[in-house]
């Protein structure tokens, strides 16, 4: 029997194997703390949210309730991986990830809920993955400890700082006496900053190689992370601009390989890549993966 005392408190999750051999992840949750995912997870697993294709809440396999005298519960979820593992092979595959993350934050997914997108919150199920283009994957949000449900009759949607995992948000951490701010605008900033670091500028304070080929998204990201809070976009505007920018890109751009700084493709790898892309073009396989409704 696994008890909360068996797990160091600085570890919030661990891998495990169910009796049927299925690999899963266990997330430790203290139900007495305000940052408790379980109510939000129950909310998003109910209708009409469960059947909404824009619902990217991680599937919950089981919730292990606290033992007597304990406040520690375990959320059992599929074993997931970083969204860039294995690495994106084409620009179009990466933009499929952008599109899913933008659609989940569009403001008309209602009742509106605050998500707070930070690294480690977004993961992907890559079981039996051979190609994101041939077999599109779904990306999941796994951490809802800072999330909050807002009913349509609740506006104005304001929240007192400080809060959130991204310490660069100007309206939250810009001054010690920051006034209440729009948390949905903060979500736009957090997603923009996440995408900026992952695809344009590299991770702040870390040294992983930066992918090339995404500069055409620079202006959109620049506006999403605008340091003037009143100039932050609504996510619906971000989605519209994203679609417009993508529509301007050629098929060759979207099928181009994702190349990391300092790791150019050699001749044989380049020939292999474009041979696969020509085959996919002949088969009319979209450059940007389209997620099937039934998952």
C-alpha cells in the first residue's frame, strides 16, 4: 500500500504501473490546500465539457481518496510526455501544437475558466507514435491547481495578484501593489511567453538548442507578451491572427523540417525528409495535422 509518507513532498508526481500493466502517472494532491485540482477536473469531466473537442483536460483514470487521517489524494492519469517528445519533424506539426493550445483558451469555451499555462502543464500522449502528420496527437493540460471557473454572469473577471507560475507577467509581478487584473489576459501572456521560449528565443536561463523557421510568428507572439497590460489580446483575436498567418505560408514552408540551431540536416537526411513530404503531398495528407473528433 502506497502512503503519502512514502513520497518526498517536493515530488508532486511519479510513474506507476497498474495491475493490468498499464503505465500511468500519479499526481499527489493535498485536498486541504486551495491549489487542489480535483474540483476543476470533475468540472471538466462533466457535460457539456467532456464532449467538447476543445477540452484538453487530461483524462482521469481514477482518483484515489485519502486514507483515514490523511489529506493526500492521488490522481491517476495516463503517462504523458513533453509536447516536443519526440521532436516535431515539420513546421506544420509544430503549428498543430500551437493551434490546439490556442483553441483551448478561446474565451467562448464557457463557463470561462482560468488555466495558467506554464512549462510542464502541457503534455502529450505518444504511445505508438510514428508520425504526428500520419497520426495526429492530442495535447493535454495536466495542472489545474491555479485554475478557476467563472460563470458568464460573473464579470468583471478580475483577480488580485500575485499568483501564477510565470514570474514575468507584468500586471501580476510588475509592482508590489499591483491592482486586480484580468486573469484571461494573463493566460494570453503566459501562452505567448511559453511559445516564445519554446519556438523563438529559447528557454530563459537554460541552453537547449532553439528551433529555426518560426520567425513568421514573431509579431503575433510579440503582441501576446506586450508589457502594457491594457494592450493584451483576447484569445479569440490570437486565434484569428494565427489562422491568417498560417494561411499565408506555403505548403513547402509548412512541410519544412524543424532544424535546431547548430544541428543542420546533412544531405541524406534532407533527401529522406523531402521524399517523405512528397509522398504525403501525393496522398493529400495535410501539412498541419488535423485531430480526429473521436479520441
